[in-house]
C-alpha cells in the first residue's frame, strides 16, 4: 500500500482473503485526513486513476492543470490509433502521440497504449487490404509501434473491439477477422515480442454485463488464451454508460469473473451520461466495484471535462466544462478514500545471488482453488533459460498452466520456460501461471538459470 504525502490513513486489516473468500486482503481506511486527488486516493489501494488525453488540448492551461493534479495514468484518445501512427504504409508518424507520452512521463505518470489493432480507425490504405497482405501489414504495425514505445507503456490495448454486439457472442466481421480467426493471438504474440515488459490487454465495450453474449464471448477467448499460453495479461472494459446502456447490476461479477482467469482487469474508458446525484451514485458504484476486485488495477475516464467528451452533450465526466469538480467527482473520491481490496501482493520471493534469477509468486484464491502467477526476474545479467521449483501443499493439484512446461501436477513441481520466454534481459521479468485445485498456501518458488 502506497501512502502519499497528502494522505494520512489509519488502516485496519479487517479480514483476510480466506475469510472473505475473495482471494484478497480487505483493507478499511478511516481517513482523518483523506487524500484529495483521484490519483492519490486510488494509490492508497495500489491502483491508478487515469484519463484520456487529446494532444491538441495540451496548450489549454485549465485542462493541463487538472490533468497534472488529478491523474497518474494517461491514454492517448486518438493519437496512437492505426490511422494516426501509420498514415501511409510503412511510414510511421508519432508526433502527437509523443507529445502525450512525453508530457505524461515528464509528470511521472504512466501511459496506456491505445490501440495497436482495430477494425476501425484504420488508415485508408489498410481499409482497402484483405488476406495475407493485410495480416502481414497488421503484424508489422503492431511490431513497429510497440517497438517504438518499448519500455514506456504500462499496458497496450493490443486488440480493440473485435467481438460483435448482439446475441451471437461471436467475433465481429472485419477485414482483420477475415484474415483468419487466429489474428488476435498473432497480434498478442507480436506485441509481446516487441515490448516484453508491457501488459497486454484485450479491450472492448458492451462487455460490462456478465449475462450478455458479447461478454461471454470475450470471456471464452481469454480463457482459451490462458489455457494455451497466448500472452494476454489484462482485459479492458471500456464502460461507456448511458440510459440505453446503464451500469449493470452484475458489473462487479463481470470484473471478478475475468479476474478469476488470472488476468488483470482495467476500466479503460469510463464515462456515464447524466447529472447530479444519480450520475454521482453510478460513478460511485463503478468505483466500488473496481475496489472490491483485487485484480482491478485502475480506472481511466474517457476525458477530463464534459466538454472534452466524445459524448459532450451527455455531460458524462467528472469535471464540468469550466473545469469544476462535479458531484460525480466527489462520489468517486469518497469511494476511493473508503478503501478496498488491494491488488494481489507478492507472497514469496527468493533472493538473487549466483543463480542469476529470482522468482516471486502472487496468488488469487477462492474456496477450493486458486490462480498463481509467478514472476521470474533476471539478475544483473541476461538469462537465456530458467527453471522454477516449488512445492505444492498435500492434496493440491495443478489443473492448467500457461507460459511454462511442468514436470508434474502435484508435490514438488519444476517449471521451465517455453520457447518465447526463456530469454530475459538483465533486471527484466517474465511471468508464467497456473490454476490449481486446493490451496497455494505457503508456496515458495526458487529460480535457477539454464
Ligand atoms: O481532428 C479532426 C478535425 O480536424 C476535423 O475537423 C473533425 C471533423 O470531423 O474531425 C476531427 O477528428 C475527429 C477526432 O475524433 C478528434 O476529435 C474524428 O473525426 C472522430 O472520428 C474522432 O472520434 C474519436 C473516436 O474514438 C474515433 O473512433 C473520439 O474522439 C474518441 O473519443 C473515440 O474513442 C473511442 C475509443 O478509441 C474506443 N472505444 C470507444 C471510444 C468512443 O467512441
């Protein structure tokens, strides 16, 4: 838990994940002197609070003042999209995206990259393409852009909006989809190779209601990717809400179900049309849902002032057009300051030393099962292969794993790298994971190279 200079909190550990059955420690914060900005308040539970930023607004001082004061994560609203970054095939253009990335980083903020591959906002040359030529062009785009920003992006929206609305739960038809159903995983593998330190997300809208076919379709894809070792780390729920598409009653369930697959969940483009207390309560519910889910890493709103929104007439944001805080802002701040679960913490670490790598496990448990994520970090030299050993408690069995080979399903299990994640640069990390039945209590991974 991070405390900022503006926050003085009295934290009471009120229950543990086992008692709560949620897989996370629950923290309650009573605030004598609560944090007073969105970012500082979110940071109290290890989360971020972000906003979409438009490059052409960086000369507006009201806008920049709010940005610098309130937010610690930034997404380029349009400037990293395919049409902006590759306007002509093979000719890349990063000017406006760089302005946003540089401004954010100079202020100590992190950046979400949006979006590497999408059926929409393709440059005209790409819109005209199909088949293997398009597949190649898409993969080249992913590789070039992710390489250009390597090491500067917290999480990439690798693929955006690839599922159809309605009752099918199927992929959306598009020129990219017609290159073959594996286009999404191909994009994720290319992104991992180009920017191995970034989290890789699938991002979509209308995936907030757990009962919707589209949500289920995305869930099945993520489940399939995890079981086959396709490198995916997070799911982005855009969360654009209005009266036709209200915050669903089961929103927290949706966040939790995705999280239970072993991926981080991020609310990536939040806006809620409305006004006054009704709007404020909706924002509060969304914030509380994220705080209740340990793997919900943070919230990004899709713009700063109502007038900055793509749905400006619906006044869906936290600041009014004059830059004043709205009731919705106060509700979010209160909810953040009330505390919540903390994102999974590292439970065990082995020291560095001559073996040249360390391993740390974090565990998300529920009654009878768990997902463990093991982070392998190279020491001061690069490594070209690794082996992690850990002993499972009696009665515990591995039921599925990703990004590593294993020697068995119970007792002492050796995990070795697969082809794409054996080479780790000095000080860098890679992750593998597994799902088990039973408990992961007390697992202590150790790491050796080769
Ligand atoms: O910059 C030009 C301007 O020069 C021109 O005069 C004007 C005329 O239409 O267009 C301006 O560009 C517009 C751009 O926003 C900047 O305002 C584009 O037409 C317009 O299409 C574009 O809309 C963006 C939209 O994505 C495009 O797909 C919105 O700003 C942006 O908020 C929205 O964001 C999307 C996420 O990327 C994905 N999820 C949904 C979300 C909302 O639609």
